């Protein structure tokens, strides 16, 4: 299964390359509009900077992406930033790198490396958040079937979040959506056989 990642909170990491200062900002977004708003916000905060270059990736599978060199030579900023995000399987993420020129020209290769490194440093400054969708169930069953059910649930890679023992046993479980097909089939069979009741699916 292919997983995608983002950040759980904003990041700001500064990288110096030959006296130029590169400030990388990473921010979680879910829409292009949110990405554009963040880019505008950072650009306004750093309006005296030489450049505010950016890249974003949106969508469950990271299928919408765009980048801008924002005045740097074509292909030297936005694309290297985007490449760094893709390398780490990121989505729902926007990166803005603010550059304050230090007086030493970096050249085409130097710029590509500097912008890529700046985003890379921000990504690696802390663990990324795995983006996972879960399906949740609350299942009721009898005491004599509970252990069998719990064993099977664990085998299907689901997690029992809570168990209560009253007149009957109730289990609150969650499973990653990408792994839920076999679980759904199993629970459907048990429901038809009268072995369980499902309150929420």
C-alpha cells in the first residue's frame, strides 16, 4: 500500500547558502485556495525579500501540483522544491521558500540545489504525519463469540479501540480504509448469520 504524508503543524526552517538566507515554510492544506492563501500570506510577511518561491501538492494521491520560480531563473526554484516534496511522498502540503540575497550569485546549479535543500531541511526537521483514512464500527456480540471475533479482527489488521462488557459485549474498532474490504465481507457474513449487530458503519 502506498501512503502519503504531510505535516501536522507549520514548519519554518532557515538555511544559509553562500550568505543568502533561504527560509522554508511548510503548511498543511486541503485545497488549492488554501495553498494560494498561504503563499500570499508568506509573501506579504516577507515583501522585502528578493523572492518568495513556492510549490504545492493537493489530493489524496497527490495528483494536483504546481510550482513557481517567482522571478528566479526558470526551473531553479519551484521545480526543485516540488521534487523534494514528491521525494517524500507528500500531499496536502504547500512549501514557500523566502530568499534574502546575500550578495553572492549562486548560478543555475547552485540555485537548484539551494531551493531543494531548503525544503529538504524543513521536511527532515521532524517526523511527517501519515495521511490515513479510517473506517469505524461498533459491534455487539455474545460473550461466547467475543474471543473468536476479537482474534479475527486483529488478524484482519483492525484495531480494537474500546471494549465494554455488559448484557453483551460491544467492540469499537477502526481499520484503514485501504484494508477494509475483507473486514467488511467478514462482518457482513456474521451479521447475516446473526452472530453480531453493527450499530455504526
